[in-house]
């Protein structure tokens, strides 16, 4: 049985604790090699999945043309979302994506199985949660490679599918911007700017 040392646990904790959501104002003009991208994507394949369904699929986006179309979709959605945060003027000052600045974008999709999936009978969305686990593997692996990832969620999935020419049997779970960064902040950016306070373990335990 494979066992790990205290030092390896400490390294894992450092990687988890230093993972950051990277925005466009932090990406630098340095290409992520196909070799490094392959390592990141292969780590996703090692994620847990309900019923060993492995329902994840990836669309790699490198062309400026496609990135610009995705960015335009983001921009429209971002402006529309201003109304939801009218009482928080900080929202308009935040840089919330790095679509054009990052080396490569990866759209991560979920595809529903045509057969019954073990463990998915009552929790229908557990397949989608499996894809989220895959994304988290990618994020931590990228950090271990000193590469940043930013997750863009202010977009309309149907529009993104259309831009990327992906059929509607695939559901967009995450749109990721991947690239080298000038620095990894010592704390999450939204914590640093005072968007919200950090929870501790006790805050998260139900009584």
C-alpha cells in the first residue's frame, strides 16, 4: 500500500493553500507548452467520478478569433450583472476574467450517459459534480507547475457552445483561462480587497 510522508502532506497543503483564481491583470505573455497542458488535462482524468462514468470533455481554445467571441459574450453578461451588485460599487472595479490575456482557454463539458449510471439514480447532478472534481485536479496541478488558472462564470453556456461549435448534448461546467502569471497573491484577491471575509472551520459545521 502506498503511504505518504509528513513532508508530502505539507507540500500538498502548500499547493492547496496557494491556489488562486488568476485574472487578466496577472497573466503574462508566455505560452503554456502542449506538454504542460497535457499534464494538466491528464490530471483531470484521475478525478473521482460517480459510477466511474468519467463524464468530462474538453475543448481547447487558442485562436484569438474564438477568444474574442467568448470575451464579447462575457462582456455583455458582465454589464448586465451590474444591477445585481448596485449596492457594491467595488464590483465594477474588479477584473473578473483573463480570456484574451491567458495563453490558452479550456472549456470543460459534462456529457450525460445514455445508460444508467451507478450512484446517479437519485442525485442526478452528481455527474456534473464529478466534472467539477476534474477541474479542481487541473487547478491544483497547474499550481504545482507554477501555472495559473482562472474560472470564468459570467458567461452564457449556450452562447459559448455555439461559438465553440459544440453540440447541445454537452453541458458547459467551467470555462478556464490558463497561463503563466506574474505572481500568485499571498491571499485570495477577493479577500484582500474586502469583498467578503474568510470562513473558518467552525463557521461551516452545522449544529
